[in-house]
C-alpha cells in the first residue's frame, strides 16, 4: 500500500510529521508564515513492516538541495515479509536539481547470490538517475543486452571500480543494467555488513546501490561511507558524496541519507 502526500514548502510541517510518525497530514498553517525555502520536504510514503517510509529532500535557504533520502519509523523493521519485496518512492520536487528521480528499496529476507557474500537478510537502498519509465525499457535481452553491457569510458567509472563477475542475475538485470564495485574497498564483503555498487546502462551511470544488513539496522550502527563519483557524469545535477545511516533515538526513526551534495 502506498500513500501519496502533497509536497510542502513549510519546514515546520516536517517537525509535525516527525512527531506524528505517519506523514504530513494533521499539521495546518499558512504558507505566508514561512517564506524561506530552506528546510526538509517530504513527498509521499509507503507502509512497510509495521512502519512508514518517507522520501525527503533537504534544501538550503537558496533552494539548493543538500541531501536526500528516506526516513523509516522504527516499526518498519517489524513483521517483515517472508519473500523478497520491492517498493519505489519518488523524490520530492525540491530534489529536482539533483541527478536523481526516485529511490527503490529492496528487502531480501534470505539474501541472494552470490552465496557466502550477500546471502544474508538485508535491504538495498537504490537512488536512480533514470526515470521509472526509462527503466521499464531495460529488458537485458536481445539488442538491449548490448546496451546493458556497453562498457563505460574510463572517466565514467571511479578509480578502482570494476564490473561484477558474470555469475548471477545481477550482472545484467532488467530495469537496472549492470553493476560495478570496488574489490579493494575498505569495507569487506565477508562477513557482510554493507556494500556499495554503481549501476550502469548504455555506458552511463544510472544508479547508486547500498546494501545494508538488517543486523546493522537492528544494532542501530551509525554508518558513514564516502561515495566515490566518476570524473565525468552524463547527467548534470547535484550528486551525493556521502552515504549515512543513523537511528534518531528521540524520534524513534532511521535516516537513510545521501548527503554532502556537489554539483557536477
């Protein structure tokens, strides 16, 4: 079930939403009271587990985006589905100056291939550059497979990143493309706690992917990882250079945050 909420220019609504834990409904007032465009903005929500997930965008006083991500209430991790589940949330209009359009969340109760690495319970948090409609055109079969596997130019890939091995369905995945990773990352894949992948389609960056073990969320581990960007990008806009996950004990909610945005 997906609840669609209207965006708001009123920063105080975000504070009301944090108290309610269920969205922006129930907080009233006039736009004229808060003409400053800076603040946090929400747009829509999804029910998952026993909680609520909301996409947000943080903007400065000039209206420039400085962060975007998801807010998940603590009950989101309760009574989770027994099978792999995916949901998609569009980013607020205030994130339009970023290169990203929406975030896909995938929950894997038993993990997935490759065995011994990612076969543990985890979430994937995936902001996409391509639109939902553009993603539907990625079939990874026939002529489109050539576009999926088209090798990006050297300056379109961060130093140290290589294509994942052709051993499972994630090498050429419909609606996604292919993936690159850093085999010498400071974060080991085993034992798995979290991992980062960069997605490519037709030789161009099309998504960022962060896999986080549910055990890390349960333990409320504060994660702060750099996001290496390639020297060149095909789509101009603001890109995050840091991935952060933390639990706000006072609000009883998680923040999945892509921040320290830079204009490219």
